[in-house]
């Protein structure tokens, strides 16, 4: 994995920065994880994130949590989340030392974010980095997120779509 600069220059992550990877490396990280939580933010409704959600959702042991604003997208794309919850509420649970996950099976070892504003996601990644009790985080957004554990680099829309398609194929998706 490589290194890059933050897409938003005011983002100062400190000494721990995200490892930059491509679809192959993201697939390896996802494959090593035993409990995954995919958090789909409100921008999923605006930007056509359904393929990325379906890809990660197909991985065993993945819990899908979607923002309430995304109900119409989930219904239209035949996506069945485990919960609809505001992202801030999800983060409150992640930092709760006694929380055992949505299914009671224990803490998540990888938390993946899609469909959120850059600055908002940066704060969520920072929270996981400092108060996530060992959980790793991943951004599947097209912009580098230095507070995440793993992130794509700064990609244009075409390159990002190609990486999501590669990831889909690597994870066993039909796309």
C-alpha cells in the first residue's frame, strides 16, 4: 500500500495515516476480517452507491447499517439492511466498550464507510482510530481519507468506478 495526501488540505490526521490501496489490497483486508460492519451514509441516496453496497454486503459476516435517508434506495435496489440508524448513533455504539454488535456476536473488526460527506466521514474515522477498541476502518470513497485505516487514493470518478468494479469481481460479485 502507498501513501498520498489528504484530498482536503485542512485534514491533519496526526502520525497514523491510512494505508492507500487498490481493489486487490482492499479485497485482502476484507477477506482477513471476521466481523464487518458496512455503514452507508445519506449520500448513498444521491450518488448511486448501490453496487458498492451490494458487493460488500455479499461478504459473509457483514452487517449493513444504512442511514434512514436511504430507505428508498434500499427498496429500489432490493438491499436489505440489518438496521437503519443515524451514523452518529452508530458511532456512539462503536465507542461503547460494552456493545456487542447489532447481532450480539461481539465487536466488529472492520468498519467500512460509503456515501458520506468527506469532512463528516473524516471525523467518524478519527473516532474509530482513537476510541474504536481495536477496530480497523476502511473508506471506499473516491477521496483519500487519512484518518481511516485503509483508503483508496484520490481518484477521479472513472478510476473509482473501475476500482469498485474490480473489487466487486474479487469479492465474487456479478458486476
